[in-house]
């Protein structure tokens, strides 16, 4: 097992699918259709490959926590539903992996909160992502009663943070200083 090689693979794959030239939702409808018809959505293909490789790491997954949390988050925030559905479960696997090793998933939790703040501030994330994140992680946790309440608390925390971050991002474009200040206070 070569940690650096796998680390390079994951970072390169995430860099590929998050590059601006592949963000199809930013294109005109005509350009979007032309690219879809000719190439399909390459982000989905690579995202599925990342997911499959993650699950093949076995006991070596722990070596990538918390280092891969940010890149995986960046990938799951791409507004493509099938990609999100396929890759959000990686977060639960990371939590489970860390929990089985240490009895908690604090490293994962701290890293995702830190990275989520950065990504939403950068314009990523939406209401749909928040709903998918909540439903997928809750559903995954149902199969593991020992950590269900911990995961449920974590999901509630992230959902609340994401709501506030999305509100803050929306209000920053608002003319009302009172609204911006209120949202800032809520976020803090």
C-alpha cells in the first residue's frame, strides 16, 4: 500500500471533476446539451470511480481521515444529483471508520465543519444538498444502532450550520444592513 500514490489519485480525480470547464450547469442550455450528447457528464463517471476506489481501500481508509474530507466534500457539492447520491455515503463510511478505530469521529466532524464553511462561502452548496446530506447519512446510520444517535446529532449540527451559511450567503447580497447583521449573529 502506497499512501502517497493513493493520496495523489484521489486529489487528482477530485481536481479533475471540480475544474471550471466541466461545470455544465454554468453553460448555456445549447452548450450544455451539445456537451451532454457528445461526452456525457464526465464528473459522474469520475465521481463513481472515486467512490469505488474508496471502498476498495479496506483498513487503509483511516489514513485518509481527515485529509480527504475536504476534497470529498468539494466533490459532493457539485450540483449533479446522481453524483451526490453516489458520493455522500463516503462521509458515513469515514465516520464509521474513525468510530471503529477511536470510539468517536471528532477528526472527521471538525474537518467537515471547517471545510463546509469555506465551500459555502465560495458559492457552493444549496438547499437540495442539505436535504440529501441529511437523508443519506441518516439512512446509512439506521443500519448501525450503536452510532445512530451520534450520527443523528452530527447531521443536525451540520444541517443547522448549512442553513445559517446559506442564509448568510444570500443576505450578503441584500441591501439591508440589519438583515446582514442579524444573519451574521445567527451564524456566530
